[in-house]
C-alpha cells in the first residue's frame, strides 16, 4: 500500500466478503474491530437524515455468512482515539483541523455521527514527519491535491485512514473561517503544481460570503438542472451545503 510505503502507520485491515476470514479477523482484534462501508450511505425518513458511519463490532454482532458475502465491507482494528485530523493538501501547502471527536459520546467511533454544527474543531499544525510522509505519498500517487484523514491515538501517534484525491474540503472553512481554503483552491486551480504555496492576499474569496450571496441557492438549482442522474434528496436541498445540513 502507498501509505505504508510512505512510512505512515495504518490500522490492520481486511477488505472483502469472505465470511470465514471476517469472523477470524474480528475475533483476533484485542481492542475490538470496526466496520465501514465501501461507499457512503445515507437515506432520509421523514425529516431525519440517517448515515451509515463507522461502528465498533464484535463477532456476536456480525450478520449471517450469507449477508456478509452479499455486502463486502472494510474491517479494521479499533484504535483508541485522542482526536481526529482532516488535512487538505494543495501542492506544497496544507490546511488541517483538529476534531475533538472524543469529547462527545456520539463521536467515539466516527466524528460524522456528531452534527456538524456541534463539532469542536480548531486549526492545527501537523508534525513535520507526518507532512513529509503525506507529500511522499502524493508524489507516489502522482496527485497534486489530497484530503487526508488521520486518527491521533491515545499515545499521540498519527494513524493514517485514507486519502481522497477529490475529497470535500470547504466544510473545513465553514467550521474554521480563519482557514482560507476556498481562496487557496481558486489560486491553486490557476497554477496547479507540486510546488504550490498559498500566499494570503487582500480581497480573498471567503466561503462565508459565497454562502450568504443571493445567487447561492440558484447555483444549486442550475447544477441540478444540468445533471440527468436522479439527485440525492439530501444533496439536492439547497439547505445542505456540501453534504452538511445548515441550521439557523
């Protein structure tokens, strides 16, 4: 795996639908195991949005062999968390936020189980060695942009979960307005390169200003008009910004 070759620590993992291997793997995780779906799942029942987030499991909680074979998944060792980190790299520049997921019982397994408006976050600086490993991984993948997810365990070690070369990132600026991700990204698009470094400037484009603009809802309407696929009932609602429900 590219993450391991770059020197990043990754959880012991099993990907697939072999019921026997899954049961054996889960049974041999001393701190327990977690389950994640390969593809994000969400559905709406009335006014309630449900999401299939990461969950702690044990052998007794596993479904039947037939069901395990029908629904391939991601099984990993459970890491005792201190916090979680989301870092967005654009060329040679990055922005990162510290997510205090463990201060809320709902976020014990997955910070996404906490309503976004209730997340406790702050900008943070990654350790130099972690930054170097992230850049090495991006170089090996030949990508210039990437969203990294990390767990910081109770001993302070960074555990790499995933990188998304097109991951959502503007929600970080919504949570931490002092991080100019939107302005940085517009500059990055003009001259994308591995050496890109964002330079703060006057008149920077702010996410908050975009959201409050009178044309914002119309932008969503036009986007849906130009797509022929059946829109996600959640994402098609202008009240949801980039998959995050906005409340007054």
